[in-house]
C-alpha cells in the first residue's frame, strides 16, 4: 500500500497518539475521570494514531481517495 499521509500529518498523529495514550494511562489509574470514555477505548485510539503516523498510511484516507503525501 502506498503512503498517503504527509510528514507533518504523520508527526501530528504520533503526537496526538502519545497524548491520548497518556490520558488512557491516567484514566486507567484513576487519576482522571473522563465521562463515557474507557481507558481501553482511549488506548486503542492512541495505538491506531501512532501506527498510522509511523507507517504514514491511513485506511480512511485511502477509502476516501485522499493523498496528502508528496511524491517521494
């Protein structure tokens, strides 16, 4: 599968994924209470964002025909 996520978008996904992972840890430890969101759901969302950022491939972008990656 061809890369379809640009460098800045990938860095933003990784940073957001790390932030959500930290929030998931805080929710799991009981330090923070977030309504309607579980630590497992946050952890899955964080993992998806980090993997998409690291591989620079997004299945949703592919399904919608979006390509934000400059020619390599």
